[in-house]
């Protein structure tokens, strides 16, 4: 582990800015710039596909696409360079190859290729200019939750897919036997009927293939109802697993925040989890005052995202707290006034531990009260 007193290397700093959500203002500005570049690139590729606009402003649109491609190429080279930061010493090449062959690495590589020039050399693959839209998945936790949800429930989803396939073949076979004589052009074989089957089971119902016999209409209604039931199964499974993945991540973040507080570090994992369960979320806007110097303290705060500025007053230098930091913890145990004013420097998400919730927790764990108080006293002496 790197000594906190040792400055980060240039590669380590670049890795921190590109890959860490809590990398502070510089990382946030960089991520916003990359997202805006992706948005401009994709929007330009979409607009260029309109014939009237593409023919009239083709040169300007190509210039925008080439400029964004240059940004993506630089980003790709930097990510290849910093990928070694994830590997052990002496295994930097393996770490870089691992990134290059990963799905995000392949998307970054394709985005870095100037496909806008392809029509000018007789190759019509400029539609690949839309690929950068998949780079946005790196900046959203929702996609990660979805992948985790599908992977965790892969066996159940596989069983549901087999059941749906069996139902499709069965219903298509019935419609083949009911409608083949009345509509040989549409239900002349079971594969032909399977087109009707998948559209009906999915409850889309294009209307281009419909039964005309009474029994065929009855079977269609039954198939549509079965489709609602069948698709509800995987949708419910994925939705439930998605929410569980989101809760798991929130819990891990909250657990880590609590575990890093000095007076809670001696608690075991079970008790930290119990304490994390009484935290309450709070969102503050830029410039909003969280606590005021001299006021009576009733809670402590954990910074989940954003930044808070601490002003001790009395001519002392202000400083900032970022994601993972905490403040106001002494208010939980000591009846002392606040020693600084804390203001949101950016829009921020906080977790709040109120004194009454903490005291209720301690009442249920009396054996911990003395040790927690001792840790708090040590913190007070260290800060004195």
C-alpha cells in the first residue's frame, strides 16, 4: 500500500482520475467532459444520417466526428497506459492485454477509429460512428446492476427461457394444424407459424399474420394471455435482482463509511452492519450550511458524494471533505458545541446518524458503550 505521505505518480494520478468516482473536482470535470464528448459525437452521427443535413453540412459534421474520435483515441491510449496500475509489479503487460480484450476496451478501441472517413475511401461503415454511445455504460451504475442481476439469476432465467421456447413451439404447432388449410401462405409450416407465435407471446401483435378460423382465434387469445404470464416471470426476476444489487452496493458503501470512523473501527462486522442500518440519507445543495460553529450537535455526517467545506473560524484555514470523509462524530457522545461551520461546496449526498438513533443502538449493545466512549475520548485528546 502506498504511504499517504508519498506523492502519487503521474500514472497513478491519471488512473485515479479516470476510474474513481470519488476522485474530487478534477475527476468530476474530466468525466463530464468525456460524457459531453460522447453525447456530441453520437448526436452528430445521428444528425448526419438525415440526407438533407448530411449532404449540406457533411464537412462540418465529419470534422466534429473526427475531433471527438481524436479525444477517444487519446483516452484509449491513456487507459492502455494506466491499465498497468491494476496489475502487480512485473505484470503490467498482462494487465494491459486484459483491458484491451475486455468489452469496455474493445468499445474504446472501436470508438477511437475514424469511421467518418470510410465513405471517402469507398467503404460504407460510417454507421459505426454510433458505437461511442456504449461508452456511457461505464458512467452509469444501472448497467452494472443489470449485468449483476442477470448473472446472479442466470440459472432461473435459463429455465424460464427453456419454458418459453417450449411454449412457443407448442402454440405454433397448434396454429399450424388449425390454420394451414385456411392460410397456407401464412401458416404453411411450423417455422412460418413461429413468427406469429413469438409476436403473439410477446403481446406485440403486428396484425400482419392473424387467424381467421374460430378455433385459431380462440387459440390466439389463449396464447396472448400465456405470453403475459410467461414474460412477467423473467421481468420480475430481473427487477428483483436489480433492486437487490443496488441495495448491496449501497450497503457496502455505507458499511465502509461507518467502519472508517475511528471510534467504530473496533466494532465487528455484525455490529457495524447494525449501526449502518440506522443511517438516514440527506441531500444538500451547493452553498447549503450543514452545521454551524457553536450550535448544539445532535448528529454526525458521512459524505457519500460531493464535497463539503469546513471553516474552523478564528482565521484558521478552511479545508474540504470529500466522499468517504465524516464530521460531527463527537456530538454523539459529548455535549459540546460545534467547533466549525460546514457548508456544502458542491451538491452532495450525506448519511446522517442522529444521536437518538445512536443511543438506541448503544442501549441494545451496552457492552460496546464504554469502548466507544473511550475511543471518542482518545479522538478528542488527539484533536486538542
